[in-house]
């Protein structure tokens, strides 16, 4: 009896059989003795591929066992990761704790909040430190959805900035100014500082505003302000007069970013540590309440 095996989906992998006969990465077939019990197993080609199920003579995700009472056909489905540099097992360690971040980046892509840093090859650049230029895109997409388009020229704000390295971000910064999501990095002269790396303390301000800002009955943005700081949550943020203490405490309470370590029995926030794109995905998913797969 003939067993035909085929593969479908965006990913790749190998299907083998016991007893031996099937060993293929694509379509193949083998003639087995009538009524033989054949077990099929799959091995994805890499950490960027995952097996997503059988169809035909077998269904589900488990081992496929086929009784060859007649000729049979089985299809194995594989899926490839959206980004080549974010495998399905993509994990990061922070403060001695491992966090599985693949799904956060995947969800960000599925909701149209990112297209990555390259399309050919498809890359997300998860370890790339986030600057204020990239932050503007994340913030406006997160706040207004994937359909948001930044304003067109002429631009009235942030004329004092040097946009030579991030000229693509000028309309996004203008959009942030127009809707009240930023006051810039400097007021005299008014500057956005697109090339500046975003530290964790500034990132959680954006995250909390993404979560709690809303439009009033007249369509005006009501900007969120956190409760007064206690100075008792973090070992490295005890100054209640420091602007970031209240924001960090509320963000930690809301689970927007995990602690970066521990000291004296208290968590550390590491306010000046840079935020990279992988942790930005985590922050945005948490702030928007997006559902992980």
C-alpha cells in the first residue's frame, strides 16, 4: 500500500517513518506491506520553523500513526518565523530571569504595529537599541492603530533638530507633537532629539501614556499622570522628587517592564539602561493589553 507524504506552509522540515521508507523534506511516497502500522515523525529544519499540524490520514500535532489497510495520503504543515532574526525560541534574560519574547514581537507584527527593520531579508533587529525616532513610530501606531499616517509637510515643530540621520522620522515626530504625545527633549529651542537612545525611564512614560491616555468629549487628548512616588518600590529609585520614580513605580505595578535585578531584597529598575526593540515589543504588548498566542 502506498503512503504519500507532502508538505505545506511557509516553513520547512523533514518527515521520517518507522518502519523506514519515508525520509523527505518535500513530497515523497513509499510502498508498505498491507496493514503495516506506520509511524510518521517530523523535525523542523531550524529554530525558525515550527510544525503546525497534520492533515489527511492524520490530524493534530502529535505523532502520526497510519494503518496501511489502503493507500493513504498525509500532509505535514510547517510555518516559518515572520523575522529571520527572531526564531521561535527567542528568549532574553533580564535580572537573572529568562523571558520568552518571540510571541511579543509576533503579536506586534500581527497588529500592524511594526514591519521590522528590513523586508529582504525580513529582520526585526531585536537587540538594536531603541532611539526616539523609532519610538515615535511605535507610539503613534500603538495609540492610533496600523492605519495611522503621519502628517505631510510643511513641518512646524522640531526645526532645530538635525534630521540627517533620521530624516524618515521627521513626519512621525511632527505627528507626536500634533497629538500631544511629546513635548520634545528640549524647549528652548524646541527639539525632539531623534538620535537619542531611549532609556527605560523614558520608555515607561511612553508606555503608560499609551495605556491610559484618552480623548475627551471634545476630542482633546487627556494625558496620563501617575500617582505620587513612594520611593519604596525600587532599591535604585528612592528619590521621590526625581521625575522618573513615579512613572517607574506605576509601570512596574502594571507589569509594563520587569525589574532588571535585585538589591537588598528590593527590585532594581535601572532607569538609565537603554531599551532595545525586543523589550519595546514587550512594553507595547503589555501597555495595549494585546493577547499572546
